[in-house]
């Protein structure tokens, strides 16, 4: 295991700020790629994490507008709604021998990033955490869980395992997998129903478990059917048990974004599900109703293409 990593974090919001903080405390060299406003706040006051699991602490990290130094990994932690506009901070030739590790919600971003960067350098990954940016430089992690999965191939396994080891040393629960598509679906199958329902209901997970139980059961079943057409088995009963095990006070990021008047990841979650369902000719009436309602409410444009 390498003694430390040279890491860039694109997007120091809730997830990115959390990862930057715990990796910097663990000993990795971290540079945050962000706007002038955010960079100034972090440069002046440092980066602070408040967490029941990891404690409250401050770290110093470097900031930059553009990636201009060799790195082992660039963690992409912007929202799906911000991805295209953020990539100018990481030129395709700046990755070098490093890996680009996106921790975005959805199913389609990995293929998109492989169309921009060398495909072998893009490593699919997921993170399960509830963390919010209170203000630039102040991150609050509110979930008892913080787990990461990364998909390795024969060509990059050593480098992926090195990154995984450092994340584990920083205190996260980490698993390296080989089944990239199944890994993405495993998170999507829980997140998409929770995000759509909490945002539609304007309630936390506990609220939708009681008020929208029938929709939750039906929606999980629809997701499982589309996943099966994608070659991935999702157990609906098991996924419902997972939803029931989530703290009732948990809020999804899409729900919080809607409440704050920010753009929501409706296309990356609901849109992606509808596109895959359309391709497989599978009816998903509950998902379509929720997406249509949220689209009308938010004005988000949903692509009907592949």
C-alpha cells in the first residue's frame, strides 16, 4: 500500500468535502478544484468536517482552479447537473497515469466520462453517505454509514486497490468489485426510489415509508425489472428491507436540492430509469408518473434518447 496518495477532488461539496477532509487527515496530499469563491473560503479558513462517526476536525488542503499537477486519483464529486460545466477544471491530458473516480448518482455518467477521458483511466465507483455542505469549507456528515465501492479491472486493479486502501485507512468501509454494472445498479436501485419519493412527497425517508408505501413497493419492483433487462439481478424484497433500515430522518440530496431551489438530479435518476425502460420496452407507470410530476414542478428537461 502506498504511504500516501496525491489526490485531486473536483467539487468540494458534501461528498467531495468529506472525502477531501478524511483523506487529508489520513495523510494524503489533497488539492481541491473549485471556484474562486470556494477556493478563497477554504484557503482562508481551511476545511472543517463535523461528523458523529469521524469526529469534528479541521484540515488544510490546497486549492486550484485547474488540475495542473500529477495525481494518483481525481475524485469527481460534483452533482450530475454540474458535471459537464465542471470538467474544464480537469483537462483530458492532465490525468496522466492517474485514475478518474466519479462518485456521482445515476447509471450513465461513467460512459460519458469515458467519452471524454481515456476509458481505462475512468473507474466506476459509488459512495453511500449523507453529508452536506453547510457553507464553503464546512461539511457536516449526518449518516452513521460511509461506504465506498470501486470496480477494478485486470488493467487497473493494483491502482484501484491502492486507492481503496487509503480510503479504508481514512475510516471508510471499502469494497473492491469486478462487476461494474451490478455495482452501479445496487446503489441506483435503492437511491432512485428514495430520491423520487422523498422529493415528490417533500418528506424524509421515514415519511415516505409510511405515506407512500404502495408507491415504494411498486417503484422498487419497476427498478428491479429494468435492472433485469440490463442483466443485473435486484431482489425487490431485499431492497425494500434496505429502505426500511435507513434512518427515518434521512433526506436525499435531490429532496434537499429541491427544497433549496437548486437544480435537481431528476434526469440522472428518473430520466435514466425511463430511458432504460424504454429501450427494454418495460412499462414503469409509477416511475413515469413521479418523473412527469417532478418535471412539471421543476422544469427539468428529460432526454428521451439512449
